[in-house]
């Protein structure tokens, strides 16, 4: 049999080409995978060993003082030499040095006079040295003992007795001040009820079963339901910031098993109101349950459920520059040159916002300020993104940052047209922080009803904070008034409407001693 040598050579050459092409493809895939793993490793190292803050500090030299927000043309200078300039000038703040901060005047003073040894009767006092130190007495646990004398009318044989004061929970032996302290501890100080009960037993020898105390806590928080219902007015605002955060919830169906629920959170920045609602999931269905009834400007991150709202005529969508910035911050280990440049431009945008707040500009002035100063910076960023996007891998960290910003560019730009809209969603993230800290301690909600109660408390406490109201003062007063307060005037008890001057009573000061024999008698409280 005669073999065609030319055919064999062709087949061999073809196999070589196929093999080379395959190897080149494999090498490209491995390079891509290696780059991805390298970026992931760098991110993990920074998360474990680096600073947790996203604060960006450029390697560029410090900005010169008294300069403008003028943009540097990237064509005129090498990328690594680009610098920021600032338009707003202000006097440097004068920081006073020295002097330890004095202790607050409202604290009770225990005066201890230390006389020198020996007789001083024939001496003249020419002054005194005063030294103050802060001290602490463990919290006082006491019992309200209500004694109601019974009288019998000799003529009518009728028995007369004073009625009991209204109570938040009938037949509950825990008073409102006591329960306020426990609720504040759980939701603001992140101290779960079981730890509170351990402290109570250790410090005061008061032993309360966990199940009993949990029931008291549930009933007390349930008393806030009418107030929370009135608080739903948050959704009547024309501008909201919205985000969601996970929370583990113990299943009502399978004992001992938890599922992942979500706290959906909205904030009205103009009226300083916050609304938490618990939902079973994170899909569009649960988002719609949370936001039901709202129409207006909605600022969110890039989660797909929010992206689907673009087609909803009820919403005018805005994106968050903090989230866009986060993508570029995460890309520093992948493409430092490009990421650093964009981060420095975003830094200028934030300085423009900071300057507007310092000047206390009106809405009209703020919009004009943004148009004059932020728009040129935004145009520079957009030109840079468009110019470089074709030369980077979409799957890389810097590629994802570019795609995120370009895809949402109109919504990132829109804040410059609406003066009431913030540059980012950081205000809502601040409102979520107590939830994030709390779930590290109590780990999960005991039921869906418990998660709903948590949403009520977080909503009202967050609103207290924004209105500079001490949540302890507010909640104590509300618990003393809620039973007798007319339901048609329940909105008066909302934190934003609550006034210290309308409080039902002034909290009594307890005796100095932490324990005593006998009783303290108080008549006609």
C-alpha cells in the first residue's frame, strides 16, 4: 500500500495548528482564572489584615490650599500625575488645645471635704483645690407596692377603693421603667434578654425565667403597634432611600431551624424618618410589600430588584455614588492606575457636597452649586470610562467597576438635577448599623412575629436618634401614657411629634442607698 507523504504532512501540520490553538485558548483561560484568584486573594488579605474602612487615601501629593475644583485634562498629564483641585475656600478651623473635658454639670455631686491634719481654727481659708472623679453605683432595682385602702360607707354599705393606674400589660409584675431599660439594652446596646437576666440574677439576686421575661418583652413591644401604624406615613414622602439587610429567623414550622429573612429599610432624609419592615425574602414581591403606596424619588444600590423599578412609572430612580465608589476601591489591587484616578475624581464630588453643607445652601443654591462644580467632574469621569472600557476585561475587578458605573450613569448623574437628593445612600446604611451589630449578639429572631416587633423598635428608635431624642425618655413616657391616650391622637406619641414638655410625669429620683429595709411611702402618685 502506497502512503501519500504529502497528505501525512498536511495532517500533521493541521494537528499542530489545532494543538497550538487549543493550548493558547487554555493559557488565556488560565491567565483569566489566575487574575481572578489573585484579585480575590488580595481582597481577602485586605479584609483580614487591612483597615475595614473604605476611606481612600491617594498616593498623590497633598492638595495645595486655596485652589479650585478645576479639572485636570488627562491628555495633558500622565495619569499617575493627575491631581485634584478644590473650588471652595474656607478659613482653617482653630482647634483649642489643652484642658481635660469637664464632667457634665447635671450629674449629682458627692462633696468630700479633706481638711489638713492639725488645728486650723486660727487660720484663714484662702481658697481650695477641687478635683473631680467619675463614679458609678450599680443600677437600683426596686418594687412599686400599691396599697389601696378599702372603705365601707355605713349608710349604703358600698365599698370604696381607688382604681389601679393603667398598665401596659395587665397582671404583669414588670413595670414600664424596668422593661424600658431591658428593651433599650437589647436594641440599642445589643445586650440580649438572656444576658440581662443573668446580670439581674448576679447583681440583684432576682431570678426570672427566660420564657416569662420573653413574654413580657413581646407584650410591651406589641403595645407600640398603634404608634408604628401611624409611623407608616414615612411612605407618603416624595423622596426615600431604601436598602435591605438579612436577619436569621427561627422557623415557625420546623423547630430549631432558621431561615434567612430580610429587614427592608427606608429613610426620608427631608423629615428624618426611618421605617423598618420585616419580610420573608429579598425578591421583588417582598420589596413591593415594603414600599407599598410610595410614589416618588427612590435612591438605591444596584441590586437587581431595584433595577427592575426603572420601568415603574411610580418611581424616579437614583443610584448611589458610595456603591459605585466601592467597586473602584475593590479594583485597586487589579488596576491601581485607573481605579486610583476615578477614586480621586469621586473624592472631588464628595468635597463639593461637603462644601455645600458647610455653606448651608438653600435648595436652589445647592442645585446651582452642583451644576457649576459637580457636572464638570462627572463629565471627566464619563469621558475616562468611555475611553478605557474597551481595553479592560469585563470580568476583572476594574471591568466590573466600569460596567457598574456606565450601566447606571444616568441615575448616578441625576442627583445634580434634584437638590433634595443626596449623593449616596450612606444615610440609610447608618440607620441599618444597629441591626447589624445586634444580630451579632442575639444571632436570630425567635419567630416571624419577633422579627416584626424588632422592625417596630428599630424604626422608632432610629427616628428618635435623628430628632435628638433620648430613646429611654421617649419609650418610658410612651409606656406610661399609651393605655390612656386617645387613639385618634396617637400620632402625638410619634418620636418626631413627641415633646419633652408634654411628658405625663417627671421621673422620680431614687434614694441614694441601693438597698433598704422597710418601705418608701408615696401618696397619690
